[in-house]
C-alpha cells in the first residue's frame, strides 16, 4: 500500500509458484514505471540497469497485464490488456467488439493512441520519475511536520494519511477517512479519497454485520506533471487548518448504498452536526 514497490525477487517467486500450479500470472501494471524506478534505487542487481531493461524483466515474468493508461501511460483516457494466451485473446476480442469497438482502435481516437505511444516512452525517463517521486516524499514530510500521520515510507503517486490515528474519536465504521476527506474539501476545495472501511469493510451476507478494514486511510494522489511547489504548500496549509479543528470532527453514517462498490455511489450524513469555527 502507499505506492510502495514490489521487488523483482517477489515477482520471480510469485511467477514460479503460478507456473508450478498452472495459474496464469497477471500484472495490474498501472504504476509499472514507478515500480521499476524503486527497483533501480533499492536493488543492487539493477543499479546500472535502465528503466526499460527493468520493465522488460518484470513483464517477461508474467502471462499478461492490465493497464489503466491514466497512470503510467501519461494519458488522459484508455488502457489495454496484454496476453500470452491466444485463445483467451480471441475470446476477449469478441467481447470488446460489443463494449468498446474493433481491436484496431479499441474505442480510442487516433490522437489518444498517439499520445499513449509517446507516454510510454516519456514515463520511463529517469528525470521525470525522480522528480515525481521526490514530490511525494516532500509532501509526506510536510504533512508530518504540521501534525498529520502518514504511511511511511512514502512511495510513488500518492501520500496516504492515517485517518484512524489522526481522528481516534471517530469509530472505524463511522468512517474517519471520509470525515477527513470532507474537511479537505470544505477547508481547501481539495479532493482526496478515503481508503478504509467505506471501501473495504467486510459485510457478512447473512447477518449484515460489518467488520472494519485493517486501516483507515486517506489517499492524496498526485496528478502527473500538474502540481508545482506552491500547490503542495497550499495542501499543507489546508492540512494545518484541519489539524487545529480535528477534535471537533465527527463521523458519518451511510443512508443509501449499492450492493457492490458502495464507496462510489453511497449517500451519507454526519453522525453529529457540529458547528465548526472556520479558520482564516
């Protein structure tokens, strides 16, 4: 969690286990370039390797991959699935004609395909990766300095605030992560994402009793090539305002939810309507 890397040895071990038991091994490779950069930084075997060489090693250990190109494709839309299995490929190709379009364009415009092709080269530039990951490290350190606990070490693409630790007065099933997300928007119009019991609580299908998630986190995901240092400082200033009123914050109750993926569409209301003193 927290955008932290998976080591090459871990990937090798999983690949070997899957092959031994005839289980296809697929990557969710949305953050593949960041993972390669961490491998280069932390694993002596790859200290002199290029990001492209590390990526080649990673992908050769898998049977296929799924990619949301909005991440390490540096793209505003689209994605892909890669496969070693020709039979599965033909089956998916038939399904995609129904929901996306013919495999020659996959529902994307020519402009988007061109941007995707360029993005895959640019995302593996080490200067870009170094700058992006350093942004995350800097934001994490600054949030800590004003009193917000985070998941450490920071990884790539996002800082994760420990909302359960930050708001101990709010029970897990009253969603401290969502309470903190609301305050970020209320104080600074900053959109963040709860990753806790609203998203990952386990609900017993027979009794309806919920078991909270292991952690109550809030994700501050960083858009690529968008934020400057002044943007990061604005986030920190907003966080500092929230720290000063954190004891006034209360939880939320779900009033309407879907059976699946409730965190996308559920309705909530505050458990206690407290009048907050807004800080100038």
